[in-house]
């Protein structure tokens, strides 16, 4: 799953375009993901819906997503990015 996330990040940065040239907004707040009883797939689906409603570009989504990961999810994300940086 980590490889897929990193591949999606790479693709998103390469396609840094905002659909229809609309400005980013903050109509809907993003909920933190801390694991535990939260379902990751559901959280990602909700994040994507919020990102569309707020007109976030793919690149912007990648910039802000780490701020909404807490506890074990944040540690996992940091480890995946460090592994990618060092070519693991």
C-alpha cells in the first residue's frame, strides 16, 4: 500500500492542475485521521470529497495530507517518505 501511495503522490505532482481554474476554498473542514476505530478507506474517500469541494489541486492535497495524520498514521507516513527518499 505504501508504494501505491507514493506512486499516486508522484502522479499528482506531475499533474498539478486545478480543475476549471477555480480558486481553493475552505468550505468543508478536514477531519484528522488518528487510526484506532477510524476506517482508513472511509477517511480517504471523505478527504477526496472534501478536497474536490474545496478545489484543492492534486499537488495541494499531497502538501496538506500529512497535517491531518496523527499518532500511528503520522509515523507510518513519515517512515514511507523516508524510505522513498533513501530508495528503500
